[in-house]
C-alpha cells in the first residue's frame, strides 16, 4: 500500500500527522508529506483514516 499527497492543495492542518505519524508529517516548508515508501501493514487503517479525514481530500492511499 502506498500513500500520496497532492501538496498543492495541502492547507497544513496537521490532521494526517496526528492520525498517522508513522506515514505523514509536516515538512520544513509547512506542508504535509509522506515519509515512507510503503505504508506499514500495522498502520494501514490509520493511513486510510488520515486520507478520509483530510479536509481538502488531497491524500490518496492505495
């Protein structure tokens, strides 16, 4: 499973990092980023929750 962020639409709310810090973080430029190549199996549900909770719907997990 992989996670992607369309950083152009990110509003830097930090919700993804709060829900799944193993996969997402707020980068030095203030926008969210994915920090793993593959979503670890043990946090797949949290990564999906982060995508579903994103207020701008810029996160994709597939």
